[in-house]
């Protein structure tokens, strides 16, 4: 009986080890593009520039656009600080130069455009008040604040 229990335990442990080794993460909720962007954000936040370089190359191979990666790294500065954000942008630049030297062409993606509403300060304020009112369900009035 003791031998049977030990044998079953060994088989169970071996089966679990085999299952974990061959397990590939599957997700129903994130696309491949989103998973790559999440990986890039995580590595940038950790400051792991060595692994980030590989991840950037993999993301570009998976058709994540250059502008999407630039925007992600640029937006992360508020959470991770300027040094890590700038280092990540430097890694992106290095990877792009390497890929260009190898003859690979990367998709730049859609360039950011300044919304026309921003050119008129009154229109921008009116749009902001309208959005705040819609989101909160009540009018916003910040006249007390200079």
C-alpha cells in the first residue's frame, strides 16, 4: 500500500511538472497585440532593458506599430518616471536601427494628430465641461478655483 501511494505521488508530481513545462499561456480577453504591449509596459516599469530589447523586437514582429510602442513608453513616464521611459524609448530606437540595418521594414502606424478642438481654448473648456457633466450626471462649476 505504501509503495502504491508513493508511486502515485511520483506520477502526480511528474505529470504536474510535464504539464507546466508544456503549458502555454492562453487568454480569451487580450489580443496578441495587447499582450505584447502589456509585456513591454511591465518590462519598462521593472527597468529590465535587456529583456525589453527582445520584447520590442518580438512585438514589432507581431505587427505592433512603432507609434503604438512609442505612445506606450511615453505614457508610462507618469507611473515609472522619466528615466525609465526615456531608456525604453532608447531601446526602441536601438531595435529599430538594428532592424533597419537587417533590411526589415516596420509599420509606423497612425501618427498622433492634435485635435482641432484644442486650438480654441473656449471650445476645449466647453467640451471638457460637457464630458464631465455626462460622466458625473451633474453640471460642473469650478468658478471658485482660479
